């Protein structure tokens, strides 16, 4: 049975994996967290492409029938290059995220929270404006929130304080907040509290489910069989396990990624 590869720089992609296992429950997943190279966000495009390429080469050695890039930063930098060279389905987070955000927005006014690389790459804005040329898109890079979530502080006051700080920096009005980094849904309570405190009615969009649904549409799924997930990590496995165990409420085994 061939596996579905799921790839992120760290724990953020687990938000997508959670949706995948709900929507495609009979699969074997190989989850790779490239924590040795986290954060991807401040890195130049070229370097992110090289890291994604290296990850994909090893996924192919392990044997996969489809790949989900559960990382907005890697999707933005490398999806188009990988699509050209792979003959298996490959799914990113940005396009499904932009589509679902558009469908949920009342006024077509958006604020994108993402890494520096994703903001700079501008793909969310491009997809949103392709869907509606009058869409208004504000952006805010939130680099420190990635590392806070990776360290297990997403739903801690540290993550919450960062959510407030970053949202306070956004100038202008919007009715839809896009969490354009897979780490950010892990700080969800801070975002919700912020809008509640301000008395604002803002829809918060996590692209994870839309990405998983696209995976279901594109990857030939198994109709029966057990769910199996193998976790791999390129950096400190114990550290990844500690945070991932809490997020998943499980006791996972983490293998080294070569
Ligand atoms: N989780 C990632 C994303 O969706 C990347 C975070 C990072 O490594 O900077 O962009």
C-alpha cells in the first residue's frame, strides 16, 4: 500500500494531517517535519525550493502515491516547480485556502497572516484577485508566532500575546482573517479572543480542511484498511514529539529523516 506524504517545516502541518485523517481515514501517511531547517519563513525562495526538493526526493524513495505540502511557505516557493517534475498528485495549501476564504467572506476584504516568504510571494493575493478583482487584501507577517507555536506556546499566553500584537499592527478594515501559515491555527484562541475583545465580527479561515478535501479529490484513496501514520523529523525528535504528542493527544513514535 503506497503512502500519502505530508510535509511541513514543523508541527504546523499537523493541522492539515488532522483533517486528512478525518477525510481519508484508510490511508498510510508519512508525515515529515523539517525542524532542522525551521523556520522556512525568513529564508530566500531559492533555499526553500532546495529544502522542498530534498524532502520530495526522500518521500519518493519511501514510496508515495501523492504529496500534500502542508506548509504555505513551501507551497508558495516550490509547488509550481514540483508539479512540473512529479507524476503523482501534489497538493498545496494556498489555492484551496484562497478559494474557501473567498467563499466565506461577506465584503471580500481580507487580512492574510503568514510568514515573511508567503507575504512576499503574494500568491494568496493573486488567487483572491483572480476570484474577485475587487478583493482587498491586507497582509501581516508574523515570524515569531511560528517559533512560539513550534515550542508549544500557541495556546499559551505567549501565543495569545503575539496574536494580539500582530493583529494590532494591521491597519485597515477586513471581514475575513486568513491563517496563511499552518502553524497559526494552533494559536486560534488568541485570534478569537482578539476579535471578541474588540467587538468585531471577523471570520477566521484555516485552509487545512479545504486542502484535505482537495487531496481527497486528487489522490486515489483507499476505501478500506487501517489508518497508519509514520512520523519523521530532521531535527530534535524528542522536542518534536513532546509538542506533537500534546497537540495530537497521542504518544507518537518519531523516526529520524535521513
Ligand atoms: N508552517 C509553515 C507555513 O505554513 C512554515 C513556518 C516556517 O517554517 O516559517 O508557512
